[in-house]
C-alpha cells in the first residue's frame, strides 16, 4: 500500500465535468486565492471512502500525496491524517500534529484547512498550551491564519471560547475576505453555545469588524437584533 495506490483509487472516480465545476468554485483563476490548484473531479464523500480504505498509510507516503499539485490528492492525505489522529495513541498524535505543522504550505485552500485543522491542531492543543496558534495568526500566509482561527472550532465544541475570541480580535484588521468569513463563522459558533458571550464581543468590536465577519457572526439573530449591530458599522 503506497501513495500511488491512493492516486489510482482517486483516478477511478475522477470526473472531468466535476473538475471544471470545482476549479471554478475554488477560485483557481489568475489572481484568485486558489490560482494554480488543479482538480480531477472527486467530491469529498468519495475522498472519504478512499481515505478509509488507506487509513493505515505510512506518513512517508502521505507526505508524497500532500505535496501533490492535485487538490484531491492533498485533501485525501489530510482525511487519512484525521482518521489516523482519531485512532492514534498520544505518541502517534504528536507525530501527526508535528507533521501537519511542517506541511502547512500544502494546506492551501479553505476546504483543506476546514476539514483538518479542528480535528488535528485543535484536538491536539485542547489540553495543552496554545501559543502555536498565535504564531500562525501572525503569518503572512492566509492559510496559516485560517488554520489558527479554524482550529479553535474544536475548543468551541467543548465550550471553551477564550482563544476564539482572542484570535478573532487579532484578525479584525485582516485584509483577506477568507479570514473575514472564518472569523464570522467561528464567532457564530460561539454564539450557538453561549449567545451572551458573542453579544459581549460584538458590543465591544462591531465598529472594527468587516461587514462580512459581522454578517456571518449574527446570522442566527432575530432581524431586529441583527439590524441593531449592522447599523453600528
């Protein structure tokens, strides 16, 4: 079992028409955030099936997949890592966590981040110091910064909001729309668990937030409450 077997399995379910749709959806045109990314047309449920089949793949083989120019190769590699992390002991999880951080330059589209960061970085750091998130948030890479905020989704699910709020504050002046969306999404998730904490954050920072972040964060509010915050911008 090696990375070539994974590539063959993905090729068997590849679809040219889907590839064209995915390339447009993930903004692969010149000047867009996904410029240069290549798709073969394999949707996420199909990739999960392949990942399950190869979940004992060695890290050395996953490394070859994650360096691929093909988007689905990289995402399947990450889905395999998530599965291995889920089932691994502490030593295995540490190894996967370190591997992930060494390869963030290949985790370079929003779905790659969103489907892996909470389940590896967030889960690993849950009972540990989280300074690495504050290193990532200072990175020039939009994907590193997205990893920083999206990793906190695991904390939110466990009703731990402090780092989501701190990192959101640090990202308020970020120029990237993908970060605005990520911040708004995580704040909305905080609000699902504890609305008064979200309201407290918004009362303090609404005037500094991008309209996108604000809209995402207040999506679940009743209309009157939504308008109250929108009118502050």
